[in-house]
């Protein structure tokens, strides 16, 4: 109901696109999504093939450098990452300063932000060497930071990385291992975590990635930009969704309400209740990542023997939704997070760590997108316009006359 021409004043032509549903903020050669067809490709490679055959570090290399590595390139990349998994002892000290019940996501973003203070050879985004070493440091250190955030929350001592292990093995060891006891690596669990990380590795201009690019467009360094991305991911409509899904399933399991009562609440939009893990801004068809992960959910839950009842509730919700006009008309299908929380829980991760695992997975995407943006000479500082809807000009009224 506004007279747009009056509201614009001197700003000229401005497009109002709340939530940027139709506005591209950049060009990108990294990730292709066809939401209608349910297609996702990294650098042209279908997600299904990468999920089947790649591992997380190889996929990270692909996203960041644009091509699959040769065997020599992959070995070199793995070696360089392995070299940087340790945290500076003073950075380790940071963890002692947070309350024990702190959510690990703000701990993660704070520690990543602090990397700029420990590695001041990271401050020039146009210095290739600085960008390269910051890339390796981030990939290497984020799993260590994530494991320490968890150890802090349960009051256990930190384990140093053991670089005889792969990045994912090391992360699991530092998370679930205890000092002086050999942590038994389960290859099936490692494979499932690798898969989950690959599925989350990039998703073009989502909220956190757009945040990384926007912050980086002011020429803030990689650590500052990624720290901002972690904070964007913290929100329940984005990375926090996997945690929200599990909490929703547990409420139904604890008989707070039946499945049908819950679905009625969702459809009536009672108190803004949503079927968490359903719907996606881009996918208006089954999220291809959800299709891949659904099978893994069955395999891992069978193996760990945990969460069967929750999986049943999830499958029942999905079954109802896929046959219900409310969801069909709005093209609401399960997204990647509908099943991931169940898998993480059965592996022993507490709910609060789920979004941290999402961040570990999304990291190579953030890095690749930030590097692409910085390397593009047409990049300008991100600065959206607005349509002003406030008061017209009026005179100040003295305090004693109000
Ligand atoms: N449950 C019930 N209704 C929903 C849901 C849902 N999960 N998602 C969307 N809708 C409804 C909306 O109420 C709206 O209905 P209306 O047309 O009657 O007003 C319609 O579907 C369109 O929804 P929007 O919110 O406009 O869609 P948008 O693209 O802005 O939102 C989002 C996408 C945020 C993912 C949304 O579907 C949602 O909140 N889902 C639940 C949270 C979630 O799972 N997030 C994870 C996203 S994936 C990721 O980050 C990896």
C-alpha cells in the first residue's frame, strides 16, 4: 500500500526483494542447484557421485581449487592440513573463559575470530600466500576447536591431535576419546561422518555463505568472514534446524502431543510451529542430500541401536507430509537436516553439537566462496538499498513539550 515513487525519494530505481528470493548477489562457478529437479553439483560433479566415492578433504580441495586433485596434489594437501591441526596453547586457554554450559557455536565463532589475533599473516585478503595458509589453518583447526568446545562442556581434558589419523578420525578421537586410552576408530562411523560433511560442504548463496561474502566484501580477512558465517549458521532456520528437528521428535516421543496433533498445529500455524527439517528456499522437490542421508540413517541407527523410535516418528511425519495437501501445495519436502540429527545423536553427539558438525562441513564452501569473491575484480562492497517507510521530515520537539 505504499506509494513507492514517493518513498524512494532521490534513490531512483530500487528493487524490493525481501529475503532476496529472486536477486542474485554474485556470479559463481562453484555449486549448481536446480531446485525444481532436485539437482546439486559441486564444480559440475553430481553430489551423488561425490557422496559415493569422495572423502571430505578431497571434496574440500575440489570446492576450493576447482578441480579434483591428482594423487600427488591430494597427498600434499592432506600433509599440509595435518601439519596445522594443533591449536596455539594460548588459544586453548580461551576455552577456560567460557561458562561450562555455553553453546558450542558461539565458542566456535569466537575461537575462529581469535585466529586473526594469533595469525596476523592473515590480514591481507589480496596476499595469495596469506590466503593459502589461512585456508589450510582453518580446515585443520576447526575440527580441533569443535572437539575442544565439546570437551569443555563436559568437563573433560583436551586431547592433542594425533596426526597418524585422518582429519575426521582425529576429530572423532578428540571428541570421544579420553587420555591414556586408545580410542577405537570405527570405519563405518568415520565413513558416515565423511559423507555428512561432504553433503554439507557447499550450497551456493545460503544465509551463512552470503554472510561470509558480505563481510569479506569489505576486505575483512578469511577468519573474520568465516566467524560471521558461523554466527549466521547458528540460527534455527538455518544450521540450527538439525537441533530443532531432534527436539521436535523428542517432544512427540515424550508424548507432549501425538504425531497427528503436532501436524495439526503445524498446518494451523499455531504459535508459528513448523515441521522442522521440511521446506527449503531453493528445493521445491526432494532435497537430493536428504535422499542420500536417509539410507545412512537406517544403516547407522541399526548399528548403534539408538534412536529407532525417533527414526520411526520421523518416517511417520514424512509419510503424512508427503500425502498432505498443505505440504504438497507448498512444495515442502524433507531437507538435509531432517535425518542428520538422528544420525549424530545415535553416534553419541549431544544435540548442541549438531550445528557445529554442520559448520565443519560447510567450511570448505565458505572458504571457496570467499576466495572466489576476493579474486573477482568486479566484486564491490555489498551494500543493499532499502525502501524507507518511516516518518516524513518533522521538527524536533523539546523534551518538556512532549
Ligand atoms: N512447516 C510448515 N510450513 C512451512 C514450513 C515448514 N517447515 N516451511 C514453509 N512453510 C510454509 C510457510 O508457512 C508458508 O506458508 P504460506 O504460503 O501459507 O504463508 C510457505 O510454506 C512458504 O514458506 P516460506 O517461509 O515463505 O519459505 P522460505 O523459502 O522463506 O523458507 C525455510 C524456507 C526457512 C527453510 C522454511 O521452509 C522453514 O522454516 N523450514 C523449517 C526450518 C528448516 O528446516 N530449516 C533448514 C533449512 S535447510 C538448511 O539450512 C540446510
